């Protein structure tokens, strides 16, 4: 098991991409297909769209392995209390 703290940047692949809207949608779709969200925790961190210029920039990330995703998703809670 890894000794680094949970949620450390080293557990993720991070993608930063800028292109046309169509190319950005294709890039995002390809990442989601290759690294399914429920298996790798794949998600869009940030997305900016400029419709007038047909430009999009986005940041995506996912865990490097399915085991890291599982380890993070099944870790004990951090002591948060349930809402009253």
C-alpha cells in the first residue's frame, strides 16, 4: 500500500486541453471512454467555453489505477458528523 496521504496529486493523471469546442468534446469523450468515471474517478475539474471564438479549455483528472480509485473511495471517513 502507498504511504502517501490520500488525495495527493501524484495519484492522478491531469490533462489540460485547449481547442475548438468540437475537438474538446471529442477529447473529453475519449478520456471518459478510456477511463470510466466509476472505475478511475475521472472528472472535469474546470471547463471554460468561449462560444464567440469557438474555443474551449478544460482540465480533467483521474486516478492512475483502478486500485487507487478504490482505495480513495473506500477510505474511512475523516470524522465528519451526520447533519442533524
